[in-house]
């Protein structure tokens, strides 16, 4: 089964340190944890200075509870796929990521019996399907779904085009 620690390292490779880009809807962000996510985690309002001062230990706890555990990624057999799902979850949100994974698995399996409902919930049926699907084909299709998502953001919000290269490089790391 996939390991959180390896997935966390893969995410942090792309997330880096503190940023507060006015074109990024996430606002003040540190190690990939946004101002909004930190406030929800702590259960109170936080400042940009609070985000900047957040420790790596707290960031890891947030990633484990709010992403890894909520998406049941420890149940995925493929470490590489779990890392891709974790990375996209951090970048796009867990519901969007669940739907992307289900869409990719449905495409690999084709139409017919056992088609996953694309509801975004990575539960036992999605896990079983993912673990019995060809890893390489599923990883490639998941990459394609991610690329379409990023291109869609860039089309709808042209100011985000400056992030497109980094998003694509990030997705490519998991193929």
C-alpha cells in the first residue's frame, strides 16, 4: 500500500515555501497550505504572518488529515498513482481529484458494467477499481484529465496562464 511520507515529499517538491501571488486565488500560501486551509485547520482566523510562520510539522499534519486520509490513499496499491492523486488533490481539491480519478478509471475500463459514478468520493468501489486497473494506463489517463483541467483554468482565467507550465511539469512528474 502507498505511503504518506513519500507522497508528502513529492508534493513539497512542487509547493516550496511562502508565496502570496496576487494572481493566485489561494492567497497567502506556505508549503502549499493556503490561508483558508490553515484557518479551517486551526478553527480561527489567521493572518498572512501566521501562514508564513506555519511549521513543516503542522503542514504535514494538515496534508495527512485533509488530503491523504480523506481520499483514502493508503489503500491504493500503486505508490506512484497515490502520489499523483495526492498532488492533484492539493492542487485542485479532493472532490475534483476524486472525479478525475474516477473519470480516468472509467475511460480505461470503457463503457459497460462496473462503471464508476463520478461523484468525487474515493471510497471502496473506486479503490477496488483503481487497484485492479492497469497502473500505466490509469496513470496516463489521469495525467490527461489533469492537463485538461489545467488548460480549462487557463482558458477561463487567462491571468493563470503563467502557472500553466509549472502545473504541467508537476503533472508530468507522476506519469
